[in-house]
C-alpha cells in the first residue's frame, strides 16, 4: 500500500484513542489484522491469522512494508480509491501476494487511530473468495447480458427472416416450401443450441454461486418471477419449498429501517442511473435474527433501454459487522475507563511531553487541563529524580513495561506527594501510558510503623547486648586483677581475648540485623522466604523471651519470590508482635504462651502460618483488623497500623494472599484456641 492510499483513507474514518482493552482480542482473533504506519506503509503489528494467511511469521511481517504484499500499481490503487469513493464504500479490494508467490484477492477495511498528529492504521483483511470478486461477477453478468441481447437480436432477425420468407413463399408458391421448411429446421437447431449454451452458462454460474456462501437471485422483470438459489434460502434458515418465487419474499424480510434506501438503489439502477446495484441492509432470519447482507447485481436492458432481467447475489456480512461493532464498543469502553478511572492516567510522547490525561490526573496534580498541555512530565517530579525518570523511560522503551516505581511529584501548590506508578509502552512504540497511585498516606503509615518497630527493635538490641557487655566487662576486670596480683599469664590473655572477640562479633551481628531492618527498600530481588522468617525470628526472640513466650518453628519448605526482604521482615514482625500483645493481655505468667511459625509447600505455592494460643480475635472485629488505625488496645500500647501495614506489604507489594481466622488445635496433649494468620505466596 503506498502513500496515496493512506492519504485517502485517513479522512474517510476516525478512531479516537486506542488501548490494550481495544487490542485485547487482536492476537487471538480469527480475522486477519494488521497495524500499519500511514507515513511509510511499514507493518507495525500483525496477528496469528495474518501469519497463517500470508505464510510469513509474525516477526517477518513486522519487518515488511504493506507494499511488499499489495501487488497493485500506483494507477490501480488510485483507480480503486476513486471507485470506492464514487460507490460510497468503506472497504477496498486489492491483490495481495502470499509467501508462496500466489496472488489472492482480499477485502480490506481500514480504520485510523488518531492522537493529535500521530496516526496508526488498523486494518481488517478478509480473503476474497472467487464469488466475492466483483469484477469477475460483473464479467459474468456482462456475458449473460451479451448472450441475452444476442439471443433477442437473433430471435428478432429470425422472425423477420421467417416473415419475409413466408411472404415470398406465398408469392413464389409451393416450389420453395421444402426449402423454407429446411431453413426452419436449421434455425430451430441453432436456437436450441443457443439456449443450451445459455442454460449451461447459467448452470455453471449457479454452481459457482452455490459452491460459496453467497446467495444467487435472478429476477425476470417481464413476468415478475424471481429465482432464489438454495444457498440464498439456506442463508436465512429456509428449506427449498419454504420460499416462493416472488420479490415479496425479500421485501417482507428486509429491516424497516433499511428497506427505503434499498428500494431507491434498485430503482436507480433499473433506470440505468448506476452501472451496478449495490446495497447493505439487514434481512430477518427464520429464527428471528437480523443478518447484515451485502447485496449487488446488474440488470439486462433491451434495445429500448427497458430492463428485462435483473441478476445478483448476496453475501452475509453479519460476522464482519459484529467485529466492527465490537471495535466501536471497545473504543467507547476504553474512553470511559480512561476518563472515569479513580487512578490518575496520562499518555506521554517519547520526549515525556503530556499528550492526554484524565480527571484523576488533574485532581492529584492540582492543575487545569490547559495548564498541562504545554508541560513535560519532568516538570511534575522533583528535580533530583528527573535523570532517574529518564533512565526508567529508556528501560520501558527496551522492555515494554515497568511496575511499582515510586516517585516524588510536585503539585501546582508546590506540595510533594509520593506516587507509585506503572509505565507501559503503547503499541506504536512512540508513546507511554502512565498509571499512578497516591501513596503518600501509605508512606506515612509505613514510617510510623517503622518508627514503632524501630523502638521495639532498639529495646530488643539493648536486651541482647546486656549479657555480651557483662561478659566483656567481667573478662576485662579479671585481666586487670590478675595483672595487679602478678598472676597474669599468656594463656589468660589469649583466652580472655578470644572471649571478647566472640562477644564483639555477636554485637556486630545484631547491628547488621537492625540495619537491614531499617534500610529503605531496594528494587525487587529474588529472596528466600525462609531466610526472611529466620531474620524475623532473630529480631523478635529477645522480646518474646522477656515476656516468657515460647516460639515453635517448623519451617522446612521454602520457595524463592521476587520481593523486598526488609518489608517482609517488618510484616512478619508486626504479625508476631500482635500475637505477643494478645498473649500478654489474655494470659497470666503461669500459663503457657505459645507462638507457632510453619511453612507448607503445595504445588508452586508456599503457605506461611503464624498462630498463637491467645484465645482468638472477637467475631465483632476480626473483619476489621487490617483497617488502618483500627485497634482495641490502649493508645499507649498500639496505634492500629501494624496489621494494616503488614497487609499492604504482603498483598499489594508481593501479590500474596493473607487471611485471619480463629482455630482450636492440640499441642503436646493440650487443647488451645488462638488467632491464625495464613499467608499464601506464589
């Protein structure tokens, strides 16, 4: 397809906006579909049906130009363009070349996708069966017209000849009677031969029509007798004897909204105002459905210009119409989703200039529509993150998508908000689709929870450090005493030094664990869930021992997932601290206080279970425990953000499922009741 055709197509159709939702059926659709750059004819995208039709792989098609497939010359394309415009068609008929070298005829429906000055051509292509080739059909009709005209002329000439001969016979007499009878026999044989040839041609034509899904009709305008082929009747669900040979059989089934224009088109053609008759209308199926029909035909005229015969055929376009309707519906759905989404959405060009944005995007940034039209997305983020944003856009250009990127944005009022964004490269590979969420409140909750957890961790570390510091102090004091008493030996120095080094390493390890816990999240990396659990246990064990709580582990099964280790540790710590508070509140010091942690692998999933024997959670509040700031504890004990943050970290940041329930169970012969947290990772 060359530039001239693309320039012709663009003003004919408009398709404003295109998204994943619009292209969700592109890959698996049975119809041949191509996305074409209208500027140079390059094939940008092709589906499996296109690969099957043309015999090229999808990757090969994406490296080709449409003019590698379309064999029409510049003049032929121009002629087809003009013909489509004159006949008011929304499709074109071209010759396409397959990988095998075979040339086939195709019907092309094209729709441009527009975003200001950037355009992409969306084409649906149907293989043109021989019955759909209008040119061949017209040639067949012309053959029949010529035969009919020839037959009429010959009949007229023969009748005149017979009349003259008869007159001469009357004048000349009986002498020439034998000769005239002989001539009549010859003429009769010739007429029979001509009729036989015509019948054979009609039979071949009907056979060709019946071998396709197109329905043939043949209307004798002198007698008003109309022939409907078996395929025509079957198309609308009728048997051979259920349709009479009358034009009324068609008229009573045409949709009321379409009938008037169809009759006008028929009338204009029978008045010889159009070269061919063409019309698209709906006809009612026997089962009540409406079928979209492409109806076309040609009339035969006598020497006085009066139509005497009208022949044509009909093609079922219902499936094609459904596709067109689905595309329109998807376009409207995308527009509605884009405009009414609660999440801020924006479309950027390659330079990060804002092209389109929805109401939520305006709301979160505080700008008006006219303010953002002249802005770059870089104007909306803090200065020290601009270079990082450019790197991210380059990654999207290469990989197609990035998810859950946190950025600090600047509103019109110069306030800073923290957003989580996902960026997707659009099909034309020239624009970015950005979906954002305001996570400023979530970050505040995380900070508050981190500070609370840090306070508790510092308490844990101070408890862990007491014994090593006491040992170091005692060893150092013993060395001083032995020195003063003159009994210090080299072995004492060596032994005491080893003890001090050992305790120092222990202190250093607790510092590393704490540093890991408080550091900011890095990009996701593959992590072991057991490793995260073990780090959690090392952090909470001192606090649990101080409260006489026994921790029972059964963590043999493990899987690796992409995630943030320190976030998961914080989530597990919050769940265990919730269990610890329940045990402290509901059980006295003489009772067993138990917390269980276990892992169980099922197929590709790992279930982590954390449960206690604190009596369970009240039915009235169990459904609300993951709500932010919801707590039944005194404000000096809890803020209500620990379990909410744990839920966000597990379900949102790691796409895992968390549920809580009360359970009765037995341990070492005793029956207990407590809260159970089940966390399912994939």
